[in-house]
C-alpha cells in the first residue's frame, strides 16, 4: 500500500528523467514518452477498477465515472466541471489539479505545466481505451492550478 | 510584539530564502554579506553549544536574546536552518518555525519539482504563503507598518 | 440513474496499485531505452536518489522524529516508521555485522513487485533498485553516507527480499567561509 507522496515523487522524477535523457529540442518527444507511460498505467489501472461492476450505460456514463470515481481514487478529488458539446467532445475541468497545486497560483512556471500534464492525459486515454472508447486527450492551462482536459472521441 | 525577519539556510550555508517585515533599520552591508555573517554566527553558536553540552544535543540551541532582539532557531535533521528575529516580548517560536518547514517548505518547495533544493527559493507561491502565514500570527502586530 | 458509492473501492489500495503500476511502466520503459540490466539498475538507483533527497523532508515533516543517536536507531526508524509510512509494511532488521556498521532489511512481501514477473533474459535486473536509491538519497540528507544494495530478491527465486545497508561515513555541515 504505497503512500500517495511516493507516487507524487515518482511522477516528478519520471518527468525529470525523461527530460534529462533526451536532447534539448525534443520537447514533443518527452511529452509523447510520458503520455505513452500514462496510457499503459491508465489501461491496467482501469482493469482493476471496473472488474466487478456492470457495463456503462453510455458514453456520458463512462465520462461521469471518470470524473468521479477514477479521479477521486487517483487525485483524491473529483473533477469540478464536466461539459460536452454532445458531438464527441468532453471538457473536464479540475480547479485544483494535484500536480499543479504545489507549483503556482498564477502565471509562474506556466511554460512548464505541459510536461506535468502529459502522463495524466495518457492515463485518461488509456483508461478510456480499455472501456472501448478511442479518443485524443489534450490539456490546457490558463491559470494554475486549474486545468482543462479535453477529450475528443474518435469514431471510425 | 513583532517579527523582524526570517532566514532559511541549507546545510551548505546557502541562504535559500530571506524575508523581512518590521525591519526599520537598513544595513550598510550587502544582503550576501549579511547572510554569510548570519550563517557563520549560527555555525559558531551551534558548535559552542555542542562543546558545552556534548551529550544532550537532541534539541540543540533554540534561541538567544540581546538587548534589542531575540533570535529563534530551528534545525531539521537534514540540516535546514530556520531563523527568525523578533522583538523581546515574543515567546518560544519553535512551533512556528517547525510549521514553516512542514506546511510551507515541504508543500511548496520540496513538492514543487521546479524548485531545486540547493538553490534559493524562487517560487512565488511559497513567498505568498509564508507572508500570509507570518502576518496571520499573533506575534505579528495587528497594525502592520511595513 | 447515477450509481451509488465509490465503485473504485478502497482509495488507499488504489493508490498503492497506482504507484506499483506506474513503477512497472517506468521499468519497462528503461529496459527498452538502455542496453543492459546494469545500466537500468544504475538509472533506477539514480532516480531513487533524486526521490530520496525530497522524500526525506516530507518524512521529517510528518514523522517529527529527532536526529538518531546511532546506526542501530537509524535501522529501527527506517523499518518501523519510514517503511510503515510509505509502503505500509515493516521489514525485519537483521544480520548485523560485528562492528555494527552493516545490517539487512528483510521483506517478506514487496509492493513494488506485486504484479510482476521478471522477463526472461534479465537475470541481472534489480527490479526494485529504486528503493536503494531512495534510501541512499534520504540518508545522505541526514548526514549519513550509506551503501545500499539488494542481496536477495524473491523475484529472482530467493525466499525473501533482502536489502543490505552499510554505513560508510558521517557527513559534516559546511564550514562557513573564512573558518575551519
């Protein structure tokens, strides 16, 4: 039973490691490495979550699960606001995102925020993919520690 | 009662953070010189105290008083040194300094990956939180003048 | 309508799994990135060290214990307070050297390896090596230079997991400029 601080420090060090071991102008590469790590974790985590529960009624029900149960287990709080355009785009807003809350309450360090959001984006994508939803997940920060995750469902 | 200023040193003697509140008199020397003097003085008092009392050093030295100010000191086992100068009427500040360590430094510096631990603290959030905390203390006068 | 209760179960348990799974993903990535097991071990140790130097401050803030008097007390505190706090388990302190400068932490279970099987061809991989780094980094911050390594690992078929800690020297505070 690992303490949550351990996970936080591990995530910090993972981000630092990925940046240390890549060339200076490969920022996109770092982001995608972290995203891929998050994807794997999200996938295996969701298996353990949903082992014993019934299937979701629809896409919105899946999103609600993500905002409530998944989020509070991983980040110890729920998503503050869920919006959708009913055409396959969902926006999840967390007003105090766990990985940003100790950094800043304004513009400071804003340029570094994306590297701490790649793993969480990957986790969302991994979790949803295991629930049969293919999507693209991006994150946007306008004032820390608030953060918006945008989920775009891919229907093919 | 009032609080004059606050210093945080790491175990290498680097001043990680400095802030002042009701400090009226400005020094003629540079801040860097003052930090060096302060670290040097603390270092000397510590070794003086440990030589006088080599067996009972769990607490170490806690504070000293001059005719003008009182210096409060708290050190973590990791060698972080928290120092605060107040006027003479202020009592024991050990809990306050410990609180600055555990609720502010650990939360907003140690858990902020963008803060290097052996470099001066640049986090605005830490600065704001510390300032709020100090101004909210009963030892801080209600009518702040600074 | 909306489902009642938290279907995710015990959040503390989930957090443990989150850490274990994240660590697993990281090791898998390192195996891909580096040529051999020794290099992976080294990276894990280095990453652990970086975590340890921060983790110790979190530990000191929460545990509020003072400085240890000797290495025996340190061993006890690591096993009974620190492991308990961060991993929810208490290893057994044992196998003290005659000089009292070396001991082992014996772990019957290891949360890091909960869902893990070592892939074939990685017999030199110390899967949980991050723990050594964490201990080394954390102890260095409290002025102890300590060598930390795995000597037994249940992942490799041993009956128990054993981490060996050897005290090397005490580190001193920096002397101010112009004094000695």
